[in-house]
């Protein structure tokens, strides 16, 4: 047996809990007829359901640093990032395929910890590994293809926002950006900062909320926030042919004053700038017609929801500042193809 077969076997053994079987998965109507071990998997789609499919690459040196980021965070995040795009459609995660390229030096303890993190994500998402590929490469590259399930015709697309719709976001925006900043400054292991670093290492996803919005048909458009509100909101607006007006005071921001003093003493973190432009929060951005306002109170995780503005017929994207003045919101989020350093503030 060559070493690639051994590696595949190790991954399969480690993930055995998530590599199964002919029984229905969760509340799924899709059935996995044949999983890992043959040339490809065989899945029987459930009646009255559609699949949503997405893939995401997580690359050493681009999305994480091999010698800085913990291996279990890399494994966790590689899968959660991809699954976030299923949540963003209102779909429920079912299956994933993984292409993993790693250098020899990472095939030992590093890989074990990577798989531990991935298992934690798979458990949280209730998703099954149905195939993939493993190969040697000078850097770590994890590419995840995820398959979600949604009742036919209920997926929530980006293009349905209409003037007058309320704009909602979940969670605290900018939390992942602050965590990244603290890690970059060498505070990864600092105990009193763990709470602030965690959103960067182990982001959550809003699967239940997304699926609820789809089931109840309450949202007219939705996407996940991966590149920052100022970059992602224009994408949603463009797809819908509308504009937006946000109220800066309603955008859920970090409480900077609560960050322990000490290592961060002399820094001036700008909570609003982080909330507008910080990437990787994997929170949901969606629009709801105002007439559904009351129904939204029954949303799972309602307390983590915030209405931050309104969709407009005018296509510009405006920010109402705390002093009442209006300014145009410029996109300053994450873009791997943008030249030079991002300017913030
Ligand atoms: Mg997305």
C-alpha cells in the first residue's frame, strides 16, 4: 500500500463517525447509497427537495498561516466556511467532499489535530463526508465541496430584495477581524483574550436561522457575510437591482472598551470600521418585508438579530452617521486580488 492510500485510510478511520451509511441522515430525505471507498459516492435525492452546492478553498499563506494558526482551527474553519454558503441559501448541510493537499511534515500530529477540528465542525453541522482526494503538496490546501438540501423552491437567493424591505444581520460584526488582529500581534495564547480571538479561529454558522427563514418564506434575499458588510451588501443590492440605507448606530459592533487592557492598551480599534469592513464573520445578511416584522420575533436566535437599515429604490448605498449626516458607504472589505494593503478607518 503506498503512502497516499495510508493517508486516505487514516482520514477515513478518523472520520468514521461521519462516513456512513445507508440510513437516512438527520431529518434528511436524501439517502447516501454508497459513501467513501468506491470511485465515487451515490446519493439518492429526497422527493420534493433540491440540492444547493458550493465549494471553498482554504489555503496556507492566503487564508491562514501554517506556523501560526492551530491545526484544529484550520480543519474546523475549512469546513465551516464552505457550509456557511449553504446557510446563506437557507439550505441544510448534508454531504461534503474534501480535497486535501499537505506537505509530508504535516501528515503526523498536525493532520490529527486538523481532523479533530473538522470533526467538531461536522458534528455541529450534521454533515457527512462522502469522498475527496488527498495529495502531497509544499503547502496546506483544503478544498471543500458542500451539498445542502432545501425544500423545492424555498431557497433564498440574493436577487429578491425590494425597496422598503428591512435589512437584518446576525451576531456582532467585526469580531473575526479583531480576533485576526490579535493573532497577528502574537496574542494567540493569551488567556484573557481567548474570548476575543475565538470568533476568528472558530466562527459559527447560522444554519438553523437560515433554514427557518427559508421554511417560513420570510426573507426576500440572503447571503453570508464573508468579505465584510461594505463589500457583501453591494453584492446583494446589485443582484436585486436596489440600494440601501444603513444606520451606523444600529450596526452590531464590538464593545471595544471591554477588551482587557494590557497588550492592547495603546491601540485604537475602530469598532464601526471593523463592523463595516471586517471579513470572515460568516454571519447572515438578509432582507425581510416590513409586514413580517412581528413574525421575526419567533426566529431561532432572535436576540442575535439586528435590523440595520432599509432597502431603497435608489441604487446607492448610504450610511446614516451617528450625527444624522449621510455618507456613501465605500467597499473596503477583503479582496484577495486587490493590490496593496487595505486602508481602514
Ligand atoms: Mg457566500
